C-alpha cells in the first residue's frame, strides 16, 4: 500500500505509544481487519448494523456485530461509522498487544468494501460536512496519518465481515465461514 | 455440604461458609479474572514463537490463603470432644466475601517471587522475560482465571512445577490445555507446517443443545431437523408481531441468549450477527423470537 503524505492535514502525527511501554520480545505479529456495515438493516428504527472481524496473524481475535447508535441517511455514513468503530477496536487491540510486550509488525491492514469511505480515508484533500460523520472521518483519517492503520478496499465478495452485518444465503455463509476458519482452524 | 454428585456416584463435597452472615469488610473484596481476549492472544502468541502451553487447576485454591476477616464459629460434633467451643477461622473458606481477593493476593506474591510481572492492560496476565536454549529472547506468559492457570512458555513445566511445589495441583488437571472455560482447545497444523492452537465452542454447544432439547421435549416439541441458516428464511425479528412472552418464557429466552453469547465468546463466529439481532429483544421477547432461537439451536445442532 502506498504511504500518503498527511503532514499538511494532521501535522507530524505519529501513533501514540503507551508511556513506559516495555520492550517487546519475540516474533512480531501482523494484524488485519475486515469492516462492513449494512445500511438501515433494522426495518423499524432504520439503524445500521456494524460487522468487524480482526485477525492477529491468522487467528481471529475480535469478532463484533452490533447495531449502530445513530441513524444514518446514507450507506456512506453507516460505513464510516463502522470504520470508526473498527479503528477504535484496533487501537485498543494494539495497545493491548504492546502492553503484553508482543511486537507489532506495521500498521493494521483494514479492508472495507465501500469505495467512497476507503478513498475518503486515503485521499488527504477530500472533505466532509455532516458533523458526526465528520468526526468519524477525522478519527479514521488520523489513525491512517499516524500509521496505526492502513486502509484498503476489498470487493464485497471477499469481505469476511459481510456475514456479521446481514443474513446471507447458506452457500455464501459457508463460503465466508470457510475463509475465516481456514485462517483460524484449518 | 454436597454440591455435586458425579457420574460414578462419588460425591464432591466442600465446606462452604455462609458469607452473607458477615458484615461487608472495609478492605477490598475485588478479585478480577483474565479477559477472554487475553486468552485468545496467548494462544495466538504461542504459534509464531513456537511455545508450548500447559494448563492446570489448583485444588481447593482458596484454602491456601489466610482468611482476611475476623470470624469465629462454634465447632460442631465433627471435631469430637471439643464440640461446642468457639473456633477462629484461619483459612479463606469458600463462600466468604474476602476469600477471592485473598487467594489472588497470595498467588500474586508467589508469581512475583518467580519473577513474573502483572501486565497493566490485564492484571491477570503475568509475564516474565525468558530466553530459549537457542538464545531467542521472548516473554513467558501466565494467565490466571481464579484457580485455573495457563502457562505459555518454551518449557512451561518448570513454572508449573514451581507452583505445584506450594499448592496441590488437581490430579490429572496438569496437561496440555484441552478445555478452558468451557471451550475446546485443539492443536492443529497450519498449511505452512507451524503448529497452532484452535479454540471452539463445540462441547459447550453440545451441552447447551441437550438442555434445550430436554426443555422442548418436556413440552412435547422438538428441534427442527432442517435449518440451513441460523434464522428462518426472510425472518426479520424487528417485524415480528406475535404475542409477547410471559415472565417464565422471558426468563428462558434470556437464559438462551446468555448461552449463545458465551458460545460467541468461545468462538462460535457463525452466529454473531444473528445473536446480536436477537439480543435486542432480550427485555421483552415475543413468541416468534423464541421460535427463532429454537431455529438457531437447530442450525447449531446441524452445524456440529
């Protein structure tokens, strides 16, 4: 993934390292995250569902499926909220790994299937007006700028978190589960 | 007090104090347990660093610690001639308010002596620097869940023996972890040849299914034979308008949700969304929601 220059927007931002962080030992681990959202999936409240799946190496460590707290008018909004939630989970996980003195290899690779969200978090010059979306927007972009995360787009077909946001057909479910358990169980 | 009769009719008994009869102590009674995510990280961590995992149970753990409260009791006929005299309780008996904290503090002092250090992020994960024979530097991890101990190290037996010297480890409990908190743990080989650990809720689900089936049977029903998906096709729980459940059924619904949530924690990742959807109705489920849960159990029975 290409590293973009963010200094004009967020200054010399670097990932916050816990103070007094102990020196890590052992082989470094990489982290990967899949994010998805199902816009207005709840027919009564019109709220969206977030689905997040986080891997450390090849084992799934965090799986998360929750209804969002705000009503979003656009798919873009709900996907960005999901992306922000993922970002926060990732930061918590990275802090945890650091405090357990496990070395982390590079930024967490984050995959979402919404093109607009991905390009918005990757292109420094893109802007946004709605307040709570803007908050999610800056929250996500800051971690990208700091090198905590690196975001990329995957086709919906390959988004492993798809199953955490909508009820899918048995075939598609089985396929995704196989992908997850291939990574974890084999 | 007998509190469990095992399959072979041996009785498991334990002296339990009535903690509710004592006043709440001024000192802390808090005793935390290890986070599930820490357990998952520990199992993950073992594979890339080629470490071994050993688990053990400390037998009658609490009794190793001293009682922090000043309590006395009147001796019963079981002490023979001295029956009727007042006795001061010295050991941290099961059931007392401070016992959990007392045991934890005792174990903590031993672990500190062994060179372990509690981590800031999860006080029940202990680590200490170690070096493998081939000079590879790493940290040993030790996880504590009350009396369950899990050691992740190149040679975890050393640590376990050190603990075993002081406290009686339950016979047969020392070994490679097979079950922890109700989860099945398996050793698997990855395609690239590395050995890794996998965690799953198979047995927990099996046990849960037995209970669910028994409940259904007592009402003359049974689980559906066919359930390709966790929820019925096209089912939208929020659109369900069937009558609301009564108090007893609501309780049962909540119990099932509790079971399912724990299964999720243990690694049943295929129903994450569905359980999340159904949990929304935990406070006031409708009959249709319960039906949907039965459908989910039928799916889990098939998926096994």
